[in-house]
């Protein structure tokens, strides 16, 4: 069994685009990826909540991930997807521009966020920078994309 010791650890990552940038999330937080379906607006919902959807009989809150990350919103087209994820034991949909692939990524291909960037922007939700062939992507920590107050709002939504 010495071979297992020399083999590097891998993680699987779902790659998606948002505001013309690549992002990734670990697959262990992803429940499914769905094509866009009709989203029902919720009156007086916070700006980051786009509304709710009925996904196979379960109502779940959907967040506008671009708005949550302070990125410019892009018009939704046929490539737009809802990535259904588990955030702090809450099932939430995240709108993304497109979801392109699932990658097996060696752990050594995930670099920490450069210090020069960390000192200038809020990086609490960034787990690191992923390197895949000739591409870089921001690896998100979904448990930190939403603040505890925002998670509490989602817990009180009709989906809970």
C-alpha cells in the first residue's frame, strides 16, 4: 500500500462562470445542477435572494450569486444554471451564468489567495485559487459566502 502514500490527494470541483470569470465549488457541497426554471419572487426579500423555486416538490430559496459577490449581473440566457448546494445544512439554489464541468483537481493545484489581494478585498469566502491546465479559477467556500445573518434569513424562508 505504499503507492497510496505517494499519490497526491484529489478533490472534485464543479466549475462555473459568473460575470465572465471562472469559479469552482467542491462537489461535496453540490446536490445538483439544474437548468433555469421559473423563480417566484418573494416580497420584501433581501436583495441577494432572487426568490424561490419548486424543485421536485421541495421549495428552495435561490440566491443571485453575482449580487452576493458584488459582481456585475449578466443577462440570463439558455446557458444559465441553478446550482443546488448545501450551505450550513440549508439547501439553496445559486444562479450562475453557466456550469461547464467537473474536474478532478490535485490538492497541490489549489493555491492560497495572494496576500496583495487579501489585503484589498473581502476574501472570507475564497478558499483558494485553483489551477487547471491553462486556466485559473476562484474556489469558493460556500459556508462563508453567506453570513450567519443571511443563513438565518434563508432558514426562515418557505423552504425550511
